[in-house]
């Protein structure tokens, strides 16, 4: 099969090549956003802009292939295996530090650390109940799948009503994010927005998958202009009325989603970008670890990169980004062969 031809049919069974490319772009944006303004302050504004839409984009793309044909029990079982098992498997990467403080406190006795005794247990419980920012996407997508299934069944798959409910959920999410400032167990704080974007992806399936390249070019131009304008407004009004700021953020997210989808539709996707899109959950799970490794290496080579001139900061940032993504790319065959049970796959992948 020629993966570059037409870019619209299947990469493999039930896969759409250019949608995988869109997922790959979204994943790279996640890596980029997690570079961190502390490390690369010159890129602070670009991080704000990326955060406006990169996670809503993931939820929207997930909704494109959502269906409600399973009964509730089957859906619960499938999504738990596909999302919650990977969450707890990859959370082991975050558990090492607090477990070490609990089991071997004498090793850390003379070191400055906020993770000691009781606080170590608190960090462990935070990971178990997912009240941290780490890997929150897994639990959030799990809840979104459940609630979208319920919405579809209650509304008898009425697309217009589903859109109306999605808009209402986004408006409610603005209020929730403002008034509920504590982290709720299992990322319940984010369930309204994640459900809304998955539902919007679900009702947009026919439009998105039927998008022609000629139309996509026009949509891309319009969405880029709109996203640029809305992003400028969002950045410039930071600190203003919270309700207006958040509503502008929602508009920016919709524009950003449209922009990336249109771009992916007209892009002849390289194989490596498709490969990232096929395994986005694994890339998401490893992104924090790989970025930390290469940022620490950068610190060894360039002491205090955040104090370097802007050009050097940008160069270091993109070097860290490329190396982090590439590391997961070459790690994937090993993960798919030996950790298939932990990444939501049904069976082991045999590699050459």
C-alpha cells in the first residue's frame, strides 16, 4: 500500500492515514508544550498558545471514531483496558521517587526534599487517584467515553441535540474551572470539557472524514487567520475578566482544532508522523520522562539554558524536543513487543 497516495484511506484496517497524521502533530505539540517556560522562558507565549488547543484536539480526534454499539458493560471493560491499565502501568514511572522515600528514608535523610514521610504517601495516593497533572488524559478520556455513550443513548443519537449539550458542557466547564480549584479524584475536574470535545468529534465524523483537499486549503487559511486573531486577544487580555478570558479560550480551541485537521488533510504525511499518531497514548505516557532526561542533559552541556540568548534557547529547546520524540519512536518496537499488555493492545506484536 502506498501510504502517501491520496492520504485518505486506511494505513491499516480501520485506520485513516491523515487522521493519524493529525494525532501525530497533536502529540508533538504535547511534547513542545511540556518543554516548560522555566527552562525556556523565551518560548512562554508560544506555550500559552499551544495549550489553548492541543489537548482539546486529542479529545476531538478520539471522538471521530467513537461509537455506541457496545453495551455499557462492554464499553466499560474495553475502555478500562485501553486507558486505565496504561495509566497505572506508566504511573510506575512517577512512583519511584515517593516509594523510595517511604521504603528507604535513611537514604534521603540528609537531603533537602519536600517528599518525606507523610508527604511521600500523599504523593503516592495522588498518583493512585490521579489528582496530579501527570497522565491525566487517560482517566479523562475514560470518563468522556462513558458520558458520551450515555448522551448518545439518552438523545437517541440526535446530532443537533448532542452539539447543543456539548456547547452547554463547555460553558459549564468554564464555571467549574473557576470555582473548583482543588484537584478532584480521577481528574473529574476536566470531565465536562473532555466529554464535550469527544462528543463534538463524534458528531463531526462525516464532515471531517469527507473533507476534500481543495476545501481543506480554504478551511486552513480561514482557521489560521481566526486562530491567530483569537490567540492575540487571549494573550493580551490575560488577567482581565475570567469569564471572558475562558470563553475566548474555548473559541481559540475550536479554531486550533480546525486548523490542525485542515493542515493534516492537505499534508502528504511522512511515515514517522503516522507512526506517532498510531501510538499517541504511549508517546503521551513517555513524554515527561524523556523530556526530563534530555533537559537534564542540556543543563549539563549548557549551564542554565534559561539565561542564554533567545536563539540559543530556541535551538536547545528544539534539540530536546526532537531527541525526546525520536527516543520514544525507537523505543516503540520494544514496548509493543514486550509491554503490549500494558498499553491496551489485545495481543503481542511480533517484530523482526
